[in-house]
């Protein structure tokens, strides 16, 4: 029973990829990046990593959003 419970918890825990998120955002011209943690409802079903952020856009506007990354696909930047 403990094994099943542990498996369920591990499958539902969200993960973040802070270093990858910062790299992806910098590559797209964002600056002053702050990682805000896991954003559970911000990405699609296939996305395992859902890392929230705030940053300055290329137009010097403060934006917030999530970088969504799946295990076998690239990443998507979703703005709030």
C-alpha cells in the first residue's frame, strides 16, 4: 500500500527546471528573470516541468508566465 501511495505522489508532484528556464528566457531576450516556482495549471497535460517566472521583456515591460517543458519535446513560453 505504501508503494502505491508513493508512486501516486511521485506522479503528481510538479517539477521545475530553473536553470533551463533562465537559459530559454535569456535566449528569447528576457532580462531580470526571477523564478517563482511550480505553476500547476499553466501548461498542457504532456508538460512535466512547469516553471513560473517574472521578467522584463525586450520592450522593457514586466511580464509573468510559465516555461512548459515535456520529457520528449521542446519548451514553450506561456505568458499570463
